[in-house]
């Protein structure tokens, strides 16, 4: 992203803000339930690697060589953790923001779910932001960086704020969606979440993204952005999962967040838990993989072919 002079920023930013829609509010939730979808493709953690994201979307037949949507009425679910660790999160955001519009125009959908790293950036926890990544936000600043601060810090704060380019967009998104009979979430929906509907669950997460609210689920260690119980196979995990699926009217749960060491999609508990964080980004091995769901058929897509998922492993 090119740097802009402070004078040009002072002229341009007020015009952009004047033309921007109102900032989202915590009570305004995005749609979280969809039915009658013939093809769903789910992709795990990106971590700043837009090249890997493009590779996997091309592999799944959702975009063409120019990065344009060709997926028709398919739904793409990206299960969160677009930023951090890599250096090209902004390009990944921009790609998904554009594909949202292109897919909707074609009768499809793109669901970019909230992950813990999106929330960390929105709330100022920047420990995993690479220096080059931070610097890439410099053009979003309305004022210079403070003396001694990392280059781009002021722009990063502005970009992820409630009225910033990426903060505004992220705050309109759900943490959990149900498509047909499948729940999609970054970490996992724990049995102890204090809600009974998806709307309530997403509202609980959004509390933390807007000032003036009581603590919610975005920061909670058992919240849907952080929970790893089903991935780690904690004692009683299958029974807990059964209860959650029943509560939210689903047959299975698809999760990212916990990287699978062999770089392959894994099904657990007879296919009721599907783990899709294969280490997509180059920093995690560039293990390209996507999950395809068509009716009752679950298929793992890899560069060297397709593997139908069986009943899964414990």
C-alpha cells in the first residue's frame, strides 16, 4: 500500500469518512443461519498469507486465475484468523471483501468469521503483528505515529477501530454460522456458553467489540474464538459436543484454530467434529486444504486430489 503525505491524508480522510456508512452497532448482528445451500467450501486460518488463500480458493474452484469469483451459488466459509504472523493480511482482507460482493451478486455467499486474532487486533493486542505488516497500515493514519512507536501503529489503530476500514467490516461479521446442518466456528462452541440461540451467541461475542458493554464472549477463554476442547479431545468432549449440536440444531461442527500437525483435515467423533486448520500459510508449511460439503458428503480437497472423509477418528 502506498504511503500518503500528511497533507493529502488530512484532505482525503474527512471525505472518506463523510461518505462512509454509519459505524456498526453491537446490537446489529449479521445473518447467521442459511439453508438450502448445495455446496459449501470451508477454509481455515490464513495468518497473513494472501497467496496461500488465493491458491486454495483456486484449487476449490471458487476463483479464477485473476482472483474473481466463479463459485456461483456456493458458500465459502473462512473460519477466522486472517491476520498476524504473516505480512499480507490487508491484501487478504481486501480479497475477501471484494469476493463477498461478487459471490452475493452470483447468488452465493462469503462468510469471513471472526477468529481470536481479528479480535486481538481490534482490541489492541498486537504481539503477533509482524513489523512489515504493521508498517503496511501507515496509509490509514489520520495523524503521525508517536515518537518511538513502530511504523504504522497509528494507522493500524485507525484501521481496526469501529469506523476503520477493517474494524468496521469485521464488526459486522458473525463468530458462528449454521449452514444447512453444520455449525462453522473458529475455535469451538463450548457446552458452557451462556446462550441458547446463534443470535444470542454472536451477540455475546460482539459485546467485547464495542465500548460500554459488559464483558462478553470474544475474550472469554471458553468463548467460541478460543475453545479447543473438541480438537484436543478433552475428557467428555464427545458428549459435550452432542449437547451443543442439539442445542443449536446442527449435525456437526467445523473448526479452525488448532493446527493439525500432519497438514490434513481431520474428522473426529464419527464426523461430528471436523478440524480444518491444516497450516495453510507458508509459515505453517503451506498445507493447502479445503473442506467441501455437498449434502451428506464431506470431502477434503488437496492439491493432489480429493479424499472423502469417513466416520473419523477419536
